[in-house]
């Protein structure tokens, strides 16, 4: 029998169990530390020998945890009682196939951290907007006088919070489909499903498989659960149909019975027991109608958490765009440059395009994820001056879009891409990096891609940098 954890939750393993941790990114390192602190015999490994995993392994070794990089000792992993897997290691990888064939229980890092968490949780998932909504939720909770942090897929591992004493009052927890796929008992105090659209088709067999992992947010639903859903998104409503608990809606299209909406005057309002008037949408510092929807979702979740209306309005109005998410980075010769490197799927790029009422030079490219780019054609015809295509996906982008908009393929690095976009833009335009692809052909992650874009922009002559 497993030893008791927080609030009656059973610990993920008994003391003395053999735990293998796959992957030494931030979540893997935190998982290894937590498992060791709870009495496990831990072996942690990463197939990469890059600087990040090597440094993590060194820190773990200094703490007495057996860790190695440059490969997995599969035979040792197969002796484990439990495997904790980093979200980037998919079920089709050889090491995970062998673990599955051996019948070894496998959980996500968030599951491990959840078992030892004292904080209350607002769990946030969806195809697009998760990270912004998670950061915004933590910010509004803090504006309401609660101790709160943003964690999960946004960067801070849940296992790291579980090791803290004291823990915060609330955790705004971003959950990807990869993390949800390997959770077992996660039961948020408030759960938020923002939207659904095709994504990660390079990893999932089909769209239904991707949506099925998203639906695991509801696996532990009960009569006391509270859910925040997008009333404007049919796929979201279909996925959540019949879920146990109380449902609250948010909508850009008008009033909802219980939840939050934008009224005809453009003001954000909420009704739970009575109607609260939060603020005009023009007071938000975030670009685009999708971020108004994100603000409604965050404000509604925080209202359910007990944050008063005045504090919600203050929090929503003082939150700045997160890096790499429709982040204005500067102007050059009357052209606004925007970093949306986090847009790693086609639907996210479509949303970004609709955020501007001025011509856009769109930078698309990276590693193809299985979606056609042709669904962008209508928006591009109405909104774009040109598309600059680069990276492994460039041939497919040109093939899908060349009949809809001027399309330029650039075959060299990001500096050349930025220069080409600058030459195509005219005063009053926007140059938008919103790639609709993963970064892995040229960069280790979307953050490094965004930083490289910003550095290339800043190297252009006559740049007026925004504060």
C-alpha cells in the first residue's frame, strides 16, 4: 500500500521504490528531486548530451541522485517500479514502447507533483492561449491578495512547488495534451478548457486521439467540480458534454447565463450570483480578440476562486503580453514588428493574423507538424501583404499558399528571413513572426526562435525600440 500524501491522496510510490525519470529538462530534474526526497531510489536519464541536460545531471548528482545523459540505460529503466516521463518524450519512442511492453506504470511529472501539492489548483488547457491565460490567471489571483504562481507547461514544474514550504495558496496550472495523457488522479479545484483545433498531428495518429488526451482534464470530475468553458467553440462544448460538476461559460458573442462575456459597449462583465462590471476591453494591454477571450476565461476562473471584481479589473488591466506571444518588440520606419514565436500551429497563426487591422508581412516556417497551410489562405488574402517562408516547411508553405498571396521562400538563416520581411513591408504594416510550425529544424524551442528573431530585428538599421 502506498503511503498517504497530501489531503488523503496516495503517494505515487511507496518508500524505497525504484523510480526512473525520463528526460532532464526542468520538469524531469524537479521530478527526480521530489522522488528522491520522498524516499525513492531514483535513476534519471536523458538521450541528449546538450548543455542543459548535462548541467541538470550534474546538479542531481551533487544532490545524491543517479543521473546520466547521452542515452538511457534501458535495462535499468525496465527494473523500475514507476517511470516518470517528461512531456517531450512521446509514447512512440523506443524507450517508452519498451516500458509499455513491460507493463511498467508511467506517469507525468504533473501527476507526481499533484500527489504532494497542498495548493489549490486552477488547471488550464486548450489548443491556443494556454500560456497567456495561465500567466494572466496567476497575475489576477495575486492582484486579489492571494499567493499564486503560474506552473506546469508554462515552465515551473509542479514537483518543484510540491517541495516548497510553504506552498502558495493557488497554482495556475497550464496543462498540455502531452501532460494530460499521463496523468492519473489530477482533480483541479477549477478547470478551464479554452478552445480546440487541430495540433500536434506529427505526434498523434489523428485528431480524435489529440482531443481524447485533452478530455483527460475531466477524468476525475465530481459533483463539486467547477469548469470554465468557451461558449463560442463547438468542439469545446462537445468534448465537455455530460461532464460532472458546475459549468460556467465565457463568450465574445454576448451574455451567458452563468459566466463572463463582452457586452455591446465592449465591456467585460461577469455573472455568477450577481452581475459584475469589470472593465472595457480597450483597457487590456493584450492584442487581439482572442486575448479578450483569454481575459474572460482568466477573470471568470479567478472570480470562482473568490477574487473580488475590483481586483479582477486591476489584474486584467495591468498584465502585459508574455514573451513570444503577440509581443510587440519594436518599430522600424513606421513598421511594427511582433514576435509570436509561440504560435506553433496553424490555428494559432490564424488567430494572430486576425489581431491586426493593418497589412501584415507574415513569417511562416520551421518543422512541419502535419497540418495544411491552405486554411490560412482566406485570412491572408484579406490581411497580408506577403508571406516569407523558411525552414523545413518552406516548400509545403509555398505550395499551399502561393496562389493566395505573394510568397517568398528564404533558404538561409533567421537574419536573412528578417531582412527579407523588412524589404517587403511598407510604412504602416506589421511584420509578424507567427510560424505555425515547431522550431526544431533550426532552434531547440520556440523561445530561442523568438529571441533570434528579436536579435535579428534589433540588428537592422534605424530601429526605434519600444519600451
